[in-house]
C-alpha cells in the first residue's frame, strides 16, 4: 500500500514583497538616523550601498513609500521625509509583483512570444500589430490612449501566435502594472524614452512582418531591457 504524501502548504503568498522589505528598512533608517520631516535622505546610490540592495529594488521601495505618504520625491532635488505624519504599514501599497519583477518576466516570455509570432503570424494578425503601432503614434501626447495602444501592441503580438495560453499569461502580466508601475513611469518616463519605444515597436513589427524569429526575439528583448535600464537608473 502506497504511503500518502502530504505536500507542504504553499506560504509564499504570505511572504512580503522585496520592495516592502526594503521600504521597511528605509523607514527604520529614517528613525535610527533621526532624519526629520522636510530633511533630505541620502542619494539613491548611497542608500543602495548602505542597505546593500540593488538600485531597482531601492527605487521600487521609494515609490511605495512615496505612494504611502512617507517620503516626497522632488525631481532634480532628491528624496525628502514627508511633513505629514508617518502612515501605518497597511497604507503602503502591496498588490502583486513589483515593476521590475514584471519587466523581468516580460523579457523572458515576450521575447519568445515575438519569435513565435514571427513564425506563424497571418497577414491579418500583422495588420492588427501595425494598427496598434499607428494608434500609439497618433496618441503620442495622450497618456491614457497611448498606454492602451501600447497594451494593444503587445497583446496583438501574443494573439498572433494563435496560443490563447500565451495571451492569458501576457494579459496577467499587463494587469500587474498597478500604482507602483504608473508612479515609477511618471517619474522616469521621458520624451526620449517615448520616442525610442516607438522605434522599438517599429523594429519588432518589421521583424514579425518579415517572418524573422531571431530578429523579432532580439528586438523585443532589446526593447524591454532598455525600459528596465531607464527605470532602474533614471
């Protein structure tokens, strides 16, 4: 008779996100070093070194603290302790993976999605990708419409694979672009990045239209790596 095996209960869902851990450490540093409301925190480089964390993890934590009202990020000046009372931990956002986790997953998944699309995309599927690019260019100065066109572009590529599971996976990843993502983008999205994004999308489209999987994979990976570099380094 086979002995029944009891599987351990999955508890990773209860583990705090890395950016929450780093955010707690920043709050502890503020208290321990007696950084008063209105005073400036050390630079991001110094904070990352002091806390022994990556710039990407630190940036996510700072954005979470900003959304929670703990700090204030002043463009071109630095990060300051907020003048308002420190909120409870529950006020800090923690909904799904952080922006850089999502970008990392997207680099892995979307590069292969683009390659598959390049192999199997029909003319109508390519037309749908082209339409999304055109909409993104047309709505360049409208954040909401531009964001929707960007989503449509990436999902059109997933649909071009003919694999609904890949479409569902990518839809999930895009749905994780919550408050942290949009605040991060608000701080570090530049006109240069927006222009480069349009060029990237054109290169991805061309590779898929040429039915060149290697070029499509490379173009998608380069696009998402550039976005990651921009948001992590500013």
